[in-house]
C-alpha cells in the first residue's frame, strides 16, 4: 500500500509540475511577445502548444508571433490550427486572411461545387458528436414506432413507413458521423512550407511540374501516399506534392 501511495503521490506531483510549467511558459511567451522578442516568444509558445494541442488561443498567439517574424507559412499553419480547434475564432479567421494576403503569387480561391461544399460542411470534424446524437435519436424513434405499431392499440395510426424512414435517417447519420470522426482524427488540410514547391502530375520528381506553389498556401489532402500527397489547391486544381514540403494542420 505504501508503494502504491508513493507512486500516486509521484504522479500527482509530476502532473502538477507539468501544469505549472506550461502556465509559466505561456506567461513567459506573452511577456517576450510584448517585449518584441518574437523568436524567444515563439519558442515558449511552441512548448505550450506541444502540451496543449487542443487550445485555440495558443495557436492564435503562435500565429501572431510568426506573423511578426514575417514567417508566413508557420503563421498560416497556426491560424489554421486555431480554427480547426475553434471554427468560430473570428480573430484567427481575420488574421489568417491578412496573412494570406502577403503570400507571393497567391492562388485565387475558387468556390467548390455546391454538393462538394455541402458534403464538406456536413462532415466537418466538429459535426461528429451531432451526427452521433441524431443517429441515436432516429434509432430510438424507429424502435418505439415499431413497438407501438405491433403491440399497442393506437399504434396502427402511425405511418407504416415511419420505422423504415427512421432507420434510413439513422444509417445516413452514421455515414456522416464516421466521415466527420475520420476528419477529427486526421486533418485533411496542410500548408506549403517550401516556396516554389513543385505540383506534379504523379508521384515522381522528374518531369515538368504543373505549377510552383508559393509558401503559405493551404491545400486539402485527397490521398496520403506516405512520401507523396495528392492535394487540391484553392482553385480546385489537383496534383501531387512531396510530403516533406508541407505540414499538416
């Protein structure tokens, strides 16, 4: 028992030390940022982000710091990460727009076809919990409707199609939910980190590139081939880039 108590005490002390450490680092980073020591501030913000990868404010602060350092790609990356954690973070959205305006030879954004845009909005990673709830409700309604029609006197008044409709909605919600859950685990966005990154027609380094992508461009990952990524550009062109030249959001 004494050994277990000692282990638990050690774990608690370690967790307390870690919590204190990241809070101190955040305060130190903010102080350095105010003093315009942006390189040092970025270092400590990175330490905090490593310990708290689901904190939008840390990524927002990092984005601001890299913007001050005129490092466009890391700034875009961290604003994108802030918006991934908190899609409603308006300051991150505004600063992302300002930062992207500084990209040399920025690729113009072309809106997706309506059904592609609809699918992406329905399968955003933040929607996973919503679809799971809808699927559960539809399944329960289907069970109640089936039971009522079979075992209660007034159940015959319910539409005969109701259980089937509810099951269809349940399955559809599960499909959306699984897609959203997959997006929550693996981000489908990445940021180009090397200026003039070649966009190739396939997974090869030889041949003439279809385009040279400017640093800071946000792309959407279509296929993850390990060393190569098939990506979609803001103007909906597609091609392959080397994974070493991008950083996933």
